[in-house]
């Protein structure tokens, strides 16, 4: 075999190996910034309080990606306490240092600090959620993750007519750090939340719920035309 032929074969082998190692052409890399900061929210009439949020939002921003994508999230802590963020249900093979549980896979991000986490969607598809994984901060620091199928593939059901995100959660009138400290000190149960929420809002049965309440109207014809409305449900219950 001539030298040049051997060289070409080696080159072809290297290109093939690179092709196997590199991510597929359609996979994307996304960059998001999560600023941990306090924001003022009022629920159940007079209960106005500062809560920890991501980017001032309660619930926090939705992360959208496709199966196969990689998302880098820069977590910048402008809050007043240590915090970590966890990608709930994402397998993260060989990538535990981005997983979030405080003092298990990482030290918390301290006030004024930042930490960039890499989320690899290697096989996940559908809906998951992210939440704080330090003390009880997940009570207000959480949001949805929506993972679409790989390009060229689809969910194993008819294409939805429409989709929107529903996040079920809880609201405490009390300071969440106090709720956590009381439970840790007494060794007892966590204080039960004051109301359940959908997308951060109590329902119409709760006092003073009208402002910003989440309402979705359906035309009945949709129910009979065999179109699917995909309702993404992410539960962020603490207890
Ligand atoms: C709390 O809100 C209710 C309903 O808006 C109002 O009637 C009541 O006066 C408020 N109480 C205080 C202490 O602000
Ligand atoms: C909640 O309580 C903690 C500890 O008592 C305190 O440091 C923090 O400032 C309180 N947060 C708010 C928003 O009041
Ligand atoms: C915050 O995190 C740092 C680094 O892990 C740690 O040294 C410190 O004790 C933590 N502070 C609190 C109040 O837990
Ligand atoms: C992130 O932290 C590094 C030090 O670890 C610092 O140099 C950088 O300015 C910080 N970036 C932001 C956006 O806070
Ligand atoms: C609705 O669609 C499904 C699957 O696409 C089909 O099996 C079913 O027969 C349809 N039903 C009606 C009432 O058209």
C-alpha cells in the first residue's frame, strides 16, 4: 500500500471518528442566564413579601430545547443567601458537577458569585422542571423544562393544536427561610403551605385571586375535531 493511500485511509478514519464523536448537525447549544434575585409578590390579599426568584419571575423562566441539545445556564447569585439549581429528571450522564444538589455534587453559589451549569439532554423528551436544591428555596425558585423531539422525529401522538405550560406549586405567607429553619430545629413536619398555585396563582376560590389569575378558554369545537391540545403539566410540590 502506498504511503499516500495509507494517509488517505487514516484521514478518512479520523473524519469518521470525528463524525461519531461530534454531536449531530441539528443539535443546538443554548445559553441562558439565571439571575437569582429577590422580587416583591403579593398573594392572598395583603401578603406582600420579597421572595427569591430567577430573573424576578415567579415561577421562573421556561427552558426549551430539543432532545440532543446542550444548554449552558449561567447562574448569577444576586440574592442574599447561598443557592444551587437542579435540573430535575435530566440524567446528566458523566456530568454530575452540573446537577445542583448543595454539598452533594457542588458547593452552593454564594451571594455575589456565579456558576455556569451544562445541561445535556441526551435522551429526555417531554416536560421536566428545574428548581433550587438548597434549603427550601425551591418553594419559589422553580420553572419548567420543555424538551422537544429531535429534528425529524416527533412525539408519539398527533401534533398538538396548541400547547402551554401549567406549573402546579404552593405559596407560603411565611418567610420560607423561617419555614425551613423551624422544621430543621424542631425535627418536625414542614409548615403546610397556605394555598396551592397554578403558574404561581391561587384559583378563584382563594381571596383576592382575580389579579393576574391564569385563565384558559377552550372552544368546544376543538374537542370534537380530534385535535390534541397538549397541556404541559409540571408539578413543583415541595412536600
Ligand atoms: C387585607 O385585604 C383585605 C381585602 O383586600 C382588606 O379588606 C383588609 O383590610 C386588608 N387588611 C389589612 C390589614 O391590610
Ligand atoms: C427571611 O428570614 C431570614 C431569616 O430569618 C432573613 O434573613 C431574611 O431577610 C428574611 N427574608 C425576607 C424577604 O424577609
Ligand atoms: C455558603 O457556602 C459556602 C461555600 O460552600 C460555605 O462556606 C458557607 O458556610 C455557606 N453559608 C451558609 C450560611 O450556609
Ligand atoms: C463570575 O465570577 C467570576 C469569578 O469567579 C468573576 O470574575 C466574574 O466577573 C463573574 N461574572 C458575573 C457575571 O458575575
Ligand atoms: C382521532 O384520531 C385518532 C388517531 O389519530 C384516530 O385513531 C381516531 O379514530 C380519531 N377519532 C375520531 C373521532 O376521528
